[in-house]
């Protein structure tokens, strides 16, 4: 029995250009986890400045933060 891998509802259309610019939190890193959380809140509040700040800090992960 093979079921097609589909999900209910329409696929979420993300602005790909924005998504591509966003770093992803590194698993197991408390700082990245925190930044991802703050970024979500900022996005929900339409606070683009904080979103960008979080992205910048998250992108610095390899150098430590
Ligand atoms: Zn990190």
C-alpha cells in the first residue's frame, strides 16, 4: 500500500527570497534556539528590525555567540 505524500490543505507559500536569507538555528545551541524564538515573536509583531538582528546573530553562530 502506497499513499501519496500529501498534506491537507494548500501548501504554504513562503516568500522564498526571504527564507533563503534567513539562517536556521543550530540544533542544540541555546542561543540559536532563543534567537529563533525571538525572531518568531518579532515577525508576529511585524518588527522587521528585530527579525534582521536575530538573523545576523544566528548567522554568526560558527564564530560563537
Ligand atoms: Zn548558535
